[in-house]
C-alpha cells in the first residue's frame, strides 16, 4: 500500500508529468502534424515535395502517405529509404509535432 493509505502511489505508476518532464501539459500531442518530405520519384508520384500528416510513428506516416497518393507512390516506397530528422529510423520510431520524415528513393546517375 502506498503512502497516505492509498492502494497505489509512485510504486504503481508515476504521474504523467514525471514520465515526460520536458513536455508541458496541453502543449504535447503525440499524434501531431509531422512533415513528410519527398524527393525524386516520390515527389513525382505524389505530385508534391512535402505534406503534413497526423501520425504517431514513422510507419504510420508512410501508411497514410501510401493511402493518400496511391499505387504509384506505393511502388516508389517499396525501394525507398525513410529518414527521420536526418537519420535513418526504424518504422516503429515515434514521431512528434515538428518532426520531419523524408522519403529517399534510389536515384540513377551517370
């Protein structure tokens, strides 16, 4: 039993302000708008260089983009790299407002 006769205290779960001390209550939304930047073939398939998505992970951003832009974009995504804020990131990586997800398709050169 916790302090003050309650069944649960800090030993059960800390308050939310402790879990994310750098976030101000009311200012943080884990599924806030994230910018998706598209380059080369991804930009051509989507018809835009960037867009905004309301998603919680890198994979969720890409899934929403595939649904929004259709088969041509999905085909480009099959061979593309995805970066989060300038670094490669696994799909399950969480995203927050202000993050930038970039689609980098392979390019041919010569």
